[in-house]
C-alpha cells in the first residue's frame, strides 16, 4: 500500500487554519481527495456538515450531505457498493487502484487517490475496516463546443476548433472537419485528442 501523510500535502501545509485545528480528519480527507485548499474544505465542512472548529464531524451528516459538498467542489459523489466498502483499506486499494475516494472508517476519515492512501502518519497498517466509501468523479465544464489537442514529434497544440486544426495540419478542410467529428485518432499524421 502506498501511503502519504495527510498533514504534509501542499493543500494542507499552506493553510493558516490547520495549525490551530484538531479533530479535522474529515477536512483533510476532503482536501486531499479533491486537491482543494484546506481552508476551502474547512469552510465547506462547516457549511454542509455543520462542523465546528476543533470538533469532530457527525458520520450521519457526512453520509447524508456529501453529495452537495463535493458538488460545490466540482465532483460527482457516489457511494461505492457496500461489498467493496466493507473491506479493509488494503483490500479496497487493491480492488480500486485508480480513482478518487473519500473514505470513512470507524470514527475517522481519509482519502485514497489513484492507489495512494492519505491519512495520519500513525495509521499506515491498512487493516482498518471501511464503513463507507464515496467515489468522486470530477465534473467537466461544458463550453458548448468540443475542442481538440494535436501532437506530432514533440509539438503540441491545445484547445483547437476543427478549423484551427486544419490551419495547422493542412489538407482538405472538409476531411479535417469529418475526422474531428468522428473523433478519429489521427489527422494527417498528427495525433488527435478530444478535450
């Protein structure tokens, strides 16, 4: 199991509030799971979970209000199937090597991001039973248009419309537009990626 001390991440270390806090595992787990600033996670925990400074957080509040809290951070939050959630942290990481998870164990919260466990430095065994696990998927903002990235021999161009792709790769405009619409992997020797 890969482990990272949840107090030493950049989001937590640069906080002005965290050094004065305790019983803040939920706040650190939110911050580490979503890569948001600790101070922002602190405010959202107060708002959505009614968490008071230097006090723990109600498990019931976390279970019932996490969808709204993580939505404010741009994430879709879904409870993981109970079969997986009732495993140990080690078992859960083996079954879920990719993704962002907000995890509740008995009287404690932690984060797992792409197989790395973000927790207190004295909780590295991975044998704690998971009570609830929430899968966090980042929501993508819709801009109304699809954009593309093209790469070729170390050169990359991003955030392009099909007409801009054509201006760079050349060829027939209608062909380039068709390739982009069909989301083909290459266009005139350039790798094409849909953003």
